[in-house]
């Protein structure tokens, strides 16, 4: 009768120590990478808020130019600020405070908030003289 051998020739695998070493290395990488990823999310939200500010400033400048070129233009800073399209997170806000004046003769403070990250700036009207 032929003798059967339960072990296959050339059978290889990883030892328990090798598997544990790989898991420890992956754990260390995760500990380092997770805080970096969270700060990247915060930086992205700050940049998105600054982008909203820039879009509002651009829209206000376009409205100012339109009001100077077209005497019948009825836009105000408030209507121009409302024309800025907000896409992205649903909790993004943009407000142009003090933009209720009928003409573009006053500076307009602008604030934006994206995912809890706020940014503020002011659109400076060319009609306002520097003192």
C-alpha cells in the first residue's frame, strides 16, 4: 500500500509574525494619515468659502459695470449678490451685508460659510473715494 503524505511539497505561506508586522505598519500609517485627511477637508472648506467671496466680488463688479454702461439698469448690489450660484454642500451660505443700497456707491461687506469655515471680505466700490 502506498504511503500518503499529508503535506504538499512546496507549500508556503506567511507566518503569524509576518502578518502581525504588516498589521502594525498599516495601523501606524492610518494613525498618521487620518489627521492629515481631516485637515485637508478643513482647508478645502476654507478655500470654497474664499471662492464664494471671489464670485460675489466678481458679480458685484459686473453689476457695477452694467450700471455705468446702461442707464436703465435696475440692479442693486443685493440683486447682484443674489445672482451668485452656490453649488456644493447644502450648508453653504453667502451674504452681502449692507448691499441694500440702490446704487453701487457704497462698499459691500461679504461673508461666506462652507461647512462651518467662514471667510469675509469687502467689495470696494470704485465710486467711493479713498480718504
